[in-house]
């Protein structure tokens, strides 16, 4: 005995679009990749990259975040 489900593909796609775990683990790339644009620094301290890491467990000084700075010339 079989089943007739004419909208099965559309229903499955709609379900996957609403499912957060499905989106997280999907192997589909939804947008084409952007070309990389390298950052070229001409001299030290010319260009910096800054990242905020956290929140983390509170330090002895009461801090929850780390500010990580990278000089692109020496990277």
C-alpha cells in the first residue's frame, strides 16, 4: 500500500527552513562565497584587528570579556 502526498517535497523544504537544527547542520551553502580581500599593512601599527571574546567566567578582577588585538603587519 502506498501513500499519495503531492506536496511532500514542498512540505519537507518548508519544514527544514523552519527547523533551527536543520539549518545549523545543513551542508548546503545558501549564498555564493565572497572573494577574500586581504588586509595589507605597510608598517607596524598601520592596521589592527579587534575581537571581543566572552562572556567568560568572572576573573579575579571582575572582568567577563577579553579584548584581543592583532597588528596585521606582524600577524
